[in-house]
């Protein structure tokens, strides 16, 4: 009996399931798309990757139950300085404007049981402050409950090592499908 229970536990830990997933597929000139779930290996293609002079920017729309979030993650290599300028970000969803303004980013400063973050306001310098070769800054904004099929974001800027760069127009289109997800991820 113990062997059967151990096998069931092992099977559960190593198993995958095919799950129906609603997601927003992103597009932008010069960008690539990857799967967000489980370190980019499974699930829907829902994360847009743009590389600006070695700084990797990830943009996504995530759905959790009936809530949707617009998320931005900046992966900053050693030696780079990034400023997310104070800027009004408006997404256009069909006939509605959606405020996506990011006022600050968070960075993990400790892990484990004492998980803590530091806050970096828009307009401040973000750089690699850790011992690793890259440091991540992130922010998510809760979107209004209005359902929409398409969201377009334009006129974003990012400053890298003192140079202002324009982020290409980003378009998120609602989609759904069946995707493989590990049960232990």
C-alpha cells in the first residue's frame, strides 16, 4: 500500500495536464513571444520579449480568474542603468481608453521566508544591485473589469544608459486554447 501511495505521489509530481487557457497574445515589431508559465516552457504564448541594448523587457497581459493584469518586467544586466520615465500610458481597448501608467517598479531584495522587495519610483535609476549577472524589476497593474478583445499600447519610452528609446506599438489580442501544464510547477 505504501508503494502505491508513493507511486501516486511521484506520478502527481511528475505529471502534466492539458488545460484550457484564456490569454492575450502579444505582438510588436522586433519582439518575440514566449510562454509565461513555468519559466517559459509550457502554456500559452503570452509574454512579449523586447531587447533594448541588453536590457530585456517583458510585457504581458495575465488573466487570473476574472481579473486581468498588465505586467512589465525589466531584466537589467550588470553595468546598465535604466530609467522608466514618468509617463502616462494609455491602452486603447476597442472604444475605451485604459490607464496603464506605471508609477513604480519592485525588485526582490531577499528571498526565502523573508521575501522582501524594494520600490523604485518612475524617473529613478534602476540598475543591477545584486551579485548576479542580471537583476529584475517588475510591476503589474490591475485592469478594469470591462472585457475587451484587443488592447493596443503606443508611445512608451525607456531610458537606457542616458539614451531615450521608443518601445514599438504593442498589441494584445484575446485568444484561448488547450495547453500542457505540469502539475508541480
